[in-house]
């Protein structure tokens, strides 16, 4: 081992040990400091469902499943680097232990252990290929949102230097073995038994360019020391650089919000907040602050963001990047009892502009594509809460919030008219507060008030009736479920609505809840249990699918068109309901053609998170709904876009007028399809006649 | 600057108005009440003046309808004192008599500036603001769209709107009463959490003066819903027939030849 030689009277092993202790101490000090900064955040339990978390960790960290997902083949560069890095962790561990003990005790090195040695050797090459590929992507074919920072360049160069010096050290070792063998000496500790194709090829190459064996051995020794030094330098540099995600990302994935749950923490205000105002970072939970450490600035979030795609000021990556600066500056200052440097209060509205925060439709595309499971949406909503507290609210949104405060709906309509949607319906709709029903239909504002959505609600009522479903509503006692109120950041108003709705629900006798609105569905299913709602909640496509499977949905006609289906964010990405609506579409005989962005990769219509209540911000060139319909127009022979959300219906009916395709696309609801296929429209015409 | 703002409750026009069986008043059970829009602007203007130059804002209101909601919201927005005036009767009296009630409550407050919405959609006998100015013995300027602190101490600069959108900037020596049409910025949004906080902490003061309502000079003889002058003509038939009829109507009106 190179450490068996003495420098300045001491074994190289001693010097290596000193360097290792110093580097480890510097690393540990920084990491402890960063952990202490996280403790400035609010508490949040992320240690539930440990088995599920472990599986997520194995799949996404060890298996790199998110890295491979989507985009292109070039995404394989990261898994190659990561897996190489893992093998190198074993190799490096053996290197330091073996190097430090070498004068006294022999410890096998990775390159001396069959199979492992070969793997490390090949992975060194794989990592180099991965680096070349990722560098081409970063510096030549740069996708939007990917940054060319000095930090990234330094890390690429350091990793490349690590791999090259490792291979050179291998080449030196191989050459030394050959020299020993030529002298008739026995191979030392089995050295030479491992197949090291890259190291051997490099040694052969160095011989070919005229270097002597002794020179190659010396190059190997120097490379070994350079390799060890770079490793220690990397260890110290890592927690200061953007590549600190190497340390934090595995924890971030393990501690991430679980799929199809609601992890948006309640806001803290009033008495709760009194203690929290001392440090601006205390507004955020520790997991929100952790986003700042884990972001690798890959820019995927920005590329899938409907707001960014439509020209709005929002970049989810920039939001996290700005948070990072604030967390590091203010957090570290707070640890030293110094006043905030960046001032976390300025972060919201000044550093991150309010326009950017209001641009988010909370569609979660960024969260779902993020390889390290950063939680941009919760972060943005927490910042919106501050804007709402400060009254920095768009005029149109303010009007809607006032309407919700006064009338319990977003449509500025009298609460006494909520049940008017059912006026003159040919089928009865029970009042669940007056008589027991099996299924309580919670309509939501759009389904109860918006003319387009009311048309669908009336059809769905007739479908439910025809299928023999025992259903009723809360009538005028229902108020907005408040899903988007919560996502706008008006937590107090959401709580008020939830309390009123739960009180109204407590006066009704029912077994389960159904809703046509995915936003309402999400709020009732995930946000309402903490207010006391205990009944199961279903989307109407799930109920229709259930009736279909039970043979209770008599379909008389087959509908001939070719259609595509738009996955609503709050039904699909938020709750994993992808198949029920598709089964219904197929059952009614329509030919379903998928859009390129479907299921978990669906592209938001731009209505969520209260966006439907806001004015378009400056810079928006094409609204997300317009972009989505253009995607539909690329599909051959597709005449209809099928939706399962009243807000999608409203957004796309509007967008159809904007894009003015010929012939115009038809926006149809799943309920409407079933209504037609059951022959209820002709039945209605006959009744009228 | 000690600013007093008058806040009134008016029927919410989003609900259908119903006439009481007596035939001379609204059915209060069928109506709901909200803060008068221009009073909301007056409150906003008062808060802006306070934020810019200090002082205090006192909100004065008749104890009627859902006034507590409006007063908690005012406290949540930043009003320092809330004074409620109890009065005899089911509904507030007309502006002239209401002015007397407000004046009795406001006089002891030592106001430098009184801000009142210049209009309310339930006013029968004219605006409250000039009546109140007279009752308080204060100079009055109405139809104001924005107020700033004046250069001279004890004065403000009020932006008055004349017909035809002609604007005048007027130096007003205090004390004075201004009839507010609009504040320098739209009324701010106050989050429900803050209103709920105010519900726990805000204290309402009852007006110290035992207010007796004078007999109104104006009496309502009767109310009736507006009778439709003409019904809309609903066009029926095929698209061509409907389009043809539209062209005919436009031609009849002389809009197309």
C-alpha cells in the first residue's frame, strides 16, 4: 500500500488518518449545523408508515426509479453515476481502512476482491460515461431549467478526477504485480487474481505510449494519494455545495409525503403563532426547510410546470433555490443569535415575487417528477398563507374569498340558491338531512352553480336514479368544501367552511359520500377527517365503475367517437384514480386514444389551487388549458376530450373557443357519456314530447 | 390623527328582496345584511391614513343586522376602538335621524376627522354624511376618492370627484367630515383567521349616550316590486329562422339596413 512509505518521519498511514479525522470533523460540523437549522422549523411527523417509507427509499434511492422516469435515455446517466458511487463507497471505505492499517495489518482492497473489484473497475468507466453524457446534457443540449453553475462544474471535475485517479492507481498496481511476477515473486495477498479490464487496458495503454513500468507504478502511487485527497476534499466540500443533495436526498425520500395522502400541514396563527414569529423560518415545517438542502437544481420541475410552460413567472426550481439562500443565511445567523441576513419575511413577496407564488395551480406535477421528492406545492401554499395574511391578494381572488366568507360559495351566489340546480329535474333528489340515504352527493360549487357543470349534475342525478342508487344531498346547507380555499392559503376560511359542512353532514343519515368534483373529493377525503368526517368518500367515476361492474348500469347504446381523456390532477396525481373513468369510457363504446401526457404525467388545465378565480398574470402567452387542447389536436381522428371534473369542463369549454379548431373539439363529461349510453337523453325528449 | 369611521349595514342585494306583509318595509327575516360598500372604503381610507401618519381609528356603528361581523372584520383590519350604538326600533331610522344618533356617539370621541361613505343603497332621504356633518358642526366635503395627510399640521388633502370625472385636490382644515366614495386603494382582504382572532380579543364599547330616535320626517307609504315594462321575446325555430328574425329585429330598430 502507498501508505506504508514514510513522509517526514511518519508512515503515510498516519498522515492519511490525520487527513481523514480533519475532513470528517469539518464535514460533521457542517452537517450538525444544517440539522440545527432544520430544527428552527415547525414540527411535523414524518415517521409514520415506516414500511411504506422503506419501500419508497429502496425503489427511488437505491433503484433510482424516479431518475429513469420520463424525459429521455440520457436520464440513465445519473443512475450510472449513483450506482458507481455506491460501489465506490465500498472501495473507498476499504481504501481508508486498509491505507491507515497498512503498516501493521493487511486489509483487502476492492480491486483485490474478485467480482467487487471487477464491478468497481467497470463502474469507474460507467461513471465516466455517465459524466460525459450528463455534461453533454448540461453544457451542450441544455434543457430549460438546468443550470450551468460553477458548483456543478467543480463537482463534475472532482468526480471525473476521482475516477481517472482510481483507474490510474489500478494500472499502477497491475504493473507492479507484473513486475513482481517477472521477478518470480509471489503475488502479494492474491493481487492479480481479479479481472480489472479497465485498469489493465489503461496499463497497456500507458506502456504503448512509451512509459516504463517503474514510471507507471509511480503514477499509480501518486494517483492513489490524489484519489484519497480528492475524496476527503469532496467530503468537506459536499455539504457546502449543491451536491449536498447526495447527503440529504436519501433522507428526503424516506421522509417524503406518502402518495395519495394529504400532508399539507395546518397553518399556525393567532396564539399558536405568537412564539413562532421570532424567526421567519419558523413559518415553515422542518421538512419544508429540508427542500432547500435536497434540490439538485435539475430543473425537471420547471419543465413539467404548467405555469412555467404558459409563460407565468413561476419556476418551482427557483422557489426552492431562493428558499435555500434564505435558509442558509437566516438559519445559520439564527443559530448564532444574530438577526436574519436575508430575512425570511422578505423571501415571501420580495425575493420570491407574489406573482410567482400565485402562478401555481397546485397540480403537483413538480412534486411527482422531482427525483428527490421535494415538496414544492406545500412550500408555495405556506408562502401564500403569508401573502393572504398580508392582504397581498389579486382583486378577482379577493372577490371570490369574500363571496366564500359571505355566502359559502365561490360563485357570488345566494346560499339559498344552492339547490336550484335540481329545479324541475324529472327525478327526485332527497334531502339527506330529512331522510336517510345510502349515498350522500356533495356537489361542490361548480357542479351546483356553474351553468355548464349544472347541466352535467342534472344528467348525473338521472344516471344515479336510473341505476337505482339511493342518494340525496345537503341541499342549501352545503357550502364550498374549501379545497382550493386551502390551497390559496386562506386556512382560516377553509376551517370555517369545513366546520360548517361537517356540522351539516352530522345532521344527515348516510353511509358514504360521492362527489363529481375531484377538488371537493380530495378535501373531503383527506382534509375533513381532522374535523370529524368519518364516512368513506368516492368520486362519481368510482361509483359508476362500481355500478358497471355490478351490472347495475344498463347501457343501451354504444357511442361511436374517438376520444381522449384528461386526468384531473386532484383525481389522478393526488388520489391515484386513473382506471375507473377509463373503464367507463370503454364500456360506453368510445375508442380511447391517450394523450402523450396521461395518467401521472397529465398536464394540468390550470384551474387548481384557486387559479380559476384569478386573473391571468402578465407574461402568460398561452394558458395551460389551451396548451392541453393543442395536445389533443395532435391525436388522429379524436373529436372529443372527456373530462371528469367540473372545473376541467369550464376551462376546456373556454379554451375550445380560444383555439378555434375546425371542427371544434367537443368537451364531454364522463357522466354525460353514461347518460347518453343509457338512453336517458332520448327518454327525456320523449317525456317532453 | 384621531379618525372616526361610520359603518352601516345595508341589505345584501345578492338575495332577493321581499316586502313585508305590512307592505311598507322589507321583510328583514328574508334579507341578509352586509357592510355598506362606501363605508368599507371609508374604513380602508382611515386605516391607510393611520398607517401613513399614526393615530387611531374608531369605528362607530348602529347595533343592527349582522353588524358584529362587520365590526370584528374592522377590528381584524386594524381598527383600534369599536363603538356600538343601541337604538329603539327594528331598523335604523332614515339618514337625518340616524345622523343625530351617530353625532351623539361621536361628539365625545374628540375626532379630528370623520369619514362616512358618501352613499348607501338603502338611503331614502339623502346621504348620511352631510346630515352628520351638520349635526357635528363640522365642515363637509363629499364624493371623495382618496385622502392624504396635508402639508400643514391639522389638515388633509382630499381628492374630490366632480361629474365628468373631473378631479379636484382640496386642502381641508380639520376637524372635518368627508363623504368617501372610494379609498386610495380597494378595501383590503382580511383573513378569517384574523377575524376569528378579533372575535376572541376585540372589545365593543356601548355608546355612553342613551340615544332616543326622533320621529322620522319621512315615512314610507308602501313598497312594490318593479313591474316589467315588456317581456323578452324568445326566438324559436331553426338556426336560419332565428338568424332571420334577429336581422328583422335589427332592421326594425334601424340598426341595419
